[in-house]
C-alpha cells in the first residue's frame, strides 16, 4: 500500500470537518430559536454551481420545524400580475426561523434577463428597487446573507454532462441547462451588472469559488457561521479561506478571482 504524501496526510478530512460544522449549525439554530432571530440566506449562481448540494449539507441535521428551503418554480399568470417581490415576500422568515432561498428574486437579474423572460422595463424596475427592498428587510430585523457560487465555464460543462448521465439527477435537468453554455457570456455580463448595482452595505454579495464542490461547501458554511452570532462558537473552526469565500469587489472581475 502506497504511503500518503505528508501534505495529504495533514489535510483535514472533509467528512470530519463537515460534521464539526454541522454541530456548529445546530448551535446556531438553538440560538436563533432562543432569541427569536430571523435569518434569510440567498443562494445564487450559474446552473450546476452547487447550490443544491450546499443547502443539503446545511439543513441535514437541523430541526425541520424552524428551517425552510424556498425554491420557487416558474411564476404563474397570477404571479406575473402582482408586484414582482410579492411571491418572495410570502416566504420570508418569521421569528425563530432560518430560511434558505435556492435562487431568489435575483432570477430577474440573471435567467429572466438573459433568456428574455422579462421586459426591459421590468428588468430596470427590479435593478432600481431591489436594494431598497433588501434595506427594508434588514431594517425590519431580518439578517440577510447573499451568496453567489461561482464556477468556470469548463467546470459547468463537465457538471451538466454528468447530470445528463446520472439517473438520480434527472430532476435537475431543464431546458435552461441546455442554454447555459451557449449564453455563457450573456450570463457573465448580467452577473457583473447585478453585482455592481445590488452590492450594498445592508446586503453585500459574498462570492464562493465553487469549482471544488467540497471546499465550496465547507467554506460557505464556515462563512455564514462566522457572520452570525451564537453562543459557544468555535472561532478557530469557522474562519473561512479568504481565497475561496470573499466579499465582492469590482477588481475581482478583471483579475481572475471571479470567472470571466
């Protein structure tokens, strides 16, 4: 049997670290319930960016009564006749709740914009008002975190191909997937505008480099634990890798920190 390289031997085991972080998540949820906190976390990113897998690990050992995952489908005719934020507002957290949005109102800045599912007027109205909406949420007492899982074009191509071949992931396949690579540049441009117009002090964007799924999951969980208050926090454990999780800056669009 071949011996491990010394550096490999010292590398923390993914499952062990994940389990330790999930213990911290239980501590966090206990704190949220005890103090009546309202936590809202948005997960955005390209198709196959790893949102589902990350959310699964976050909620795995938490009480289902005080946690909700919101993954809204295509809007109905009625939804389209209402204020854009109305169907999302109905799912906001109450006291003692942690709510995770697997895609959010930022659909309008990404998929809807690129694929032509909204008008120019609807898009510009969204871009002009979304920061005000988020500021209202924060002022109401909701703690809001916004994560964007960023992957390279080559990694997305590989994951979408694997999705096609895996019989257990057929539910993930959609017509939008088939357009993802074709419209890669348009999605990049839409993403860049979204960051520039919606990164603000009340709800800044946090970028997660997600080509390595396991590192992305671990460090995103560390970051959210680092940002939220709770009793008994293991400060050394929850410090994220700043090369993997970092706050948005425009320069990162040009220096390779964010995939072009």
